[in-house]
C-alpha cells in the first residue's frame, strides 16, 4: 500500500491540502481528513470507458484519434462555436482551451457566468479588499456568511479557514469568534451562528445600503424596517461589525443571483471599504468548483478578460449579457458547442438546453452526466488531482499544485484539448492544400 500525504482535494474552491490518501493496486482505498464530498470524488465512481461518436442516433465506441478528428471537424464547420465549462479542470488545460477558441474563432466561457460572474464584474468596478484564507484563519474574530451555506456547500471551510479553526491570533477557535449569518432562510450554517438575520428574498441591495447609511451616521432617515429586518437589528449589526479586530465577509450565490446581481457585490465592496476606515475587514466570494477561480485568472492573463470571451472578430471581445454561454444559446447565436468539465444540461434554463440538443455537442469529461445524452462526440479524460497533475487556484486566489496519485490510461484534459488543436490544424491544412489556396 502507498500512502500519499498532503494531497489536495480537487472538489470545491477550498482546495483542502491536508488529505491522506491510501492507494493499493492503483486504486484509492481510503481517504483521511476529507469531507464526504471530497472523499466521494477521490474514491471514484463510474466512468465513461471509451471515446464515442453518435452514429444513426446512437453513441458508438471509436478510437481517441477518431474522436479528436470528429471534434475538430465539428468546430471547423461551425460559424460561431461555443467552448464552455473549464471550472473543474486545471490551468494547463484552460490555457490550451483559450488557444483552441482562438484557432476556431469561437466563444470561450466558464461556469462563472452562471455563478460568481456577477462577483467578478463587481470586483472589476470596485476592487477587492481581500486576503488569503490563511490570514482569515489566523486573524479573523468576526465572520459574516451572507447568502451562502458553507456547512453544506464547503463542509471544511469553517474547520480549516474560518469560524471553527484555531489560528495564531485566535488560539481559542470558535470561543473567541463571532459568527453572523445573513440569508433568506435558515440553514445548517445559520443554526451555528451567534446572530442570524433573515432577509426578504431580493432585498440584499437595500439592506447593504442601509448598513452603509448607519455606518455613516444617517440611521435617522431610514424606515423602521428594511428588507424584512428592523432598523434596530441593523444598527446592532453595524456595531458588531465595527467592534471586530479583523472581520471577514464571505458571500455566495444568494447575493450574486438575487435582484441586483453584480450591483449587490459592488455595494458590498463599498461597505467593506467603508468599514476599513474604522477597523480591518475583508470580503471573499465562496467559489464553488475547485478551479473556477483558475479559469478567470488564466483567461485574464491571456486575453485581458475573465470570462465570456468572443474570438470571432480575430481579437478578444468581452461583453457579459451578450457573449456569455446562456446568452448566445438563448439567441441561437452559436451552431456548435464543446463542453469540458461542466454539465450545462443540468444547470441551464430549459429553453437553452433544448437548443443545445439541436446543435453538435462535444463533451470532454471523466464521468457520464445529462450532457452526455446530448453529445455527438464524447471524450473521456483523466480526473485532475487523482489521475493527472496540474495547477489550480483556491477561492482566495492562491495557486496550488494538485497531485497525480494513481496511474491511468485516460489522457488528461490538457492532452485532449492539445490533440483537438492538432486535428484542427491538420484538417484546416488539408482543406487549404486540396483547395489550392
């Protein structure tokens, strides 16, 4: 038996790096220190066994090269292909994906546009008062969880980075910290909070604005109730925020997907900036997929834009609301799609998925999911962090190296995308030669 120490979990944006994994006969047999979600991924489950191409309505097994060539053919025939996903794969594959999008003049978009895309836009407008999760662990004595539920979505966040961990300057752990939860309903996280504030759905912007007014000494002009919360309760909350030596506000999709969208984030960033005039406070989005932060970083390096990048003009063009995956599919402005490390058939609006089913779809993924049933080309790949190594970005922007702990016959996502690029170039070259131009 081989024991791997300090393994990084490639499940969620926490990227917990303290796992112990026992491997026997090239299979993961036991995982220590992980949450159940991470352990489930590391232990593995049913896989897509071979590449497949849809022929006469049925997916038929083919070789990898045949799958690469068919994928290249679909992308080259398309006038405006969409390359979507990228959040659950490593940065090396993401970089190749940007190159592929340039090659075929397509749109490259990540799952961020349907989760924390509004956060990214808000941060672009206002800037981020951020910190590493290590700083939060060691210094934060007040934690605010707004529109998120880490107890179920990021199970080890509180145990490793925030409310329940002992840090250098918070040696008593939970005893020396206050936890505030702001949400529209009770959650497992709220049940363990010192203070729970229940908002009316869609009132985040109003409540944040009220907090800013109270902080600036204008509480007297507020009504007695804002967003379902009494003014007295909000005044008490502001006093708690001001009393923190080091505060951290973590926010989730409850804020980014309620009315206001990126303006909610813009407003929250302003609140944190104003709190920093009186104490020390940081703000952090609770990123979901383990490397959704990475695709934003890689895309920004390579193109100047974090998501929804259209290369059809011969240069990167970015306009969320126009060039995001759901937008182009809803307008029927794309005629082929490559989906990697994502499952839009499970997450997109029904009308969008119905159109996706009408166009050629290429899927790159280790596991079968609802998108597989729409796909015309299915290419199985290795699981990053288990069967392939690479770079991933934690939710706080720290880059970490995920390990390869078992051998696999599957190619990595990076290899798959690289080989599709090679097929695209070869097929295009053949067309040019045959055409005599």
